[in-house]
C-alpha cells in the first residue's frame, strides 16, 4: 500500500490503526481528522519523509496517546506536526535518519510521558526542545551523534526519571545543563561518548561521585587524555583534584605566554630599530663577497663554544642557500630569511655573549624551517 486508505473506509470509532510495513510515502493535511477516538497510530516501516508530511497531517487527533513512526529512513527532520496531539503520552521515532529537531516541537504535548528518538543522526539539541514538559518521565536519545548539550536543556522536566545519552559524541556535560536540578531523576546512561579528561569535565565527574542517581554502564564511561587519543581512563579513575582548573590558573596559563610573546616581539623590534644600519651593512656584504669571510672569522673567535660555532656555520649555509633564490635588498621592505639570519649574527657579534647566541639559536631554529 503506497497511500492511506480513504477515510470513508475506516470506522470513525476505531481505537487502533495499524499501518506498519507498507510503502506509504506521504501524509496530507487532515489525513486522520474523522478518527476522533483514535488511541494508537502505528506508521512503522513506511517511506515517509519530512517534506511529504503536511504540517496538519495529524489534525483532529485529540485523543491519540501512542504514536509510532520507527524505520521511516528518510524522515530527516522533526517539524511541528504534533500541535493537535494534546493527549499524546508516548512518541517513538527510531531509525529514521533524524538530524534536526526544531525547537518547541513538543510544546503542545503537555501529557507526554515518554519520548524515544534512539538510533538517529541527531547532532545537536536546540535550546527549548525538551523544556517544560511537566509529566515527561523517560527521554531516550542514545545512539545519535550529539556533540553538546546547551545550558538548561532539560529545564522544567520536574518528573523526569530516566534519560539515556549513551553512544553519542559528547566531550563533556557542564554544570549549566542543570542535571543537578532534575530532582526525580533515577537513572542516567552516558556511556560510550568522547569525553576528555580536562577541566570541562571536572563538574560532571564530581557530580557522579556525589549524586544518588544510578549511572548505568559506568564501567563503560571513560575519558581520553586528549582528542583522538587512544589512551583513556575510566571516568571513576579520573581525579579532577589533580588538575589546576581555578579561574586564576586559567588566566595565568593564557596571560603568561601571551605577555612573554609580546615582550619578545617588543625586544626584537627595539633591537631591529637600534641596529638597522648594522643590518644593512651585513646584508650588503652578501653582494660584495665579504659576508662569508666575516662569518668564518666570527665563528673562529675564542668566545664561542663548539656548539655555537656549528650554529654560526649553519646560519651561513642557510643564508647562502637563500641568496641563490633572492636575498634581502639593502633598501627593500621585504624581509627574507637571509636578512633575519644576518641580523641575528650581527647582534651576536656586537654583544659577543654566549647566552645571547643561545637565545638567538632557539629563535633561528624556528625561522630556518621557513627558509
């Protein structure tokens, strides 16, 4: 059967309507309007798609309590089809390729007790999708591709007793999700996700250790040391107290490297400006053939260690190779690697300090990779 039977052929007082395992591909507006006593509608294993179901397809089904739409593999999106289903208690849409659930889809389903959306492709929960469903007790979102949960995603679910989020792509569950406010929650499954053992997971780890909620499959709930790492530890073995996750620690980890980088750039800029004429002298030396002699003489001075001699001669090799493809012109504004290396050696010659050369060596090791 590829379409619904005419409404006139169906008794108006029918309570159970089973249309599973057909090839029904569309539902038009008011498809069930005359079936005002309908209690259960089974549409499992058909060919329904989100764009072939009209918004008012279920209009008039005020007494419908159970709706099953599993295995409609191209459903893709969940739209506002349920506004008239004010008595709906159980919605089951599994194996339907769902990717998107629009916010407020369930706003009129004030009596819904169970929502089962397992085995789909959902990657995100929109803010407001599951909020303020006063009698919802069971929410199943396992075996999807959910990467994150927005703040207050489950606000107003005062009767929620069980929730399943296992087999998704979650890296953390934060405090602002407000699991701690689900006072009736009895079981939670969050196993087989992609948690990271970092500061973002600290609150959730501590909550697991203090809550009375049963964490199902906790032995299969683990976290990785970093993304794509093959090393992991069970979440109960993750000790959040060993991490330095205070706000002050985070600020220092950001500001200290940033300040160091700014200071280094400032110093280099000052030195560059102060010794700009020396730099021009050394780069000009490349043209008249004296640069190699200057470097060789500099490298043989007693003030250099053997490792520093090697460093200077390496700079000479890199600089010479660079000049084969174009070197810094005395009055050009294009800084090439040869100019940077020459400048470093100039400063080293002027100061004649081993410590400065060591610092320059670390700088030039990174610069030379781009030469």
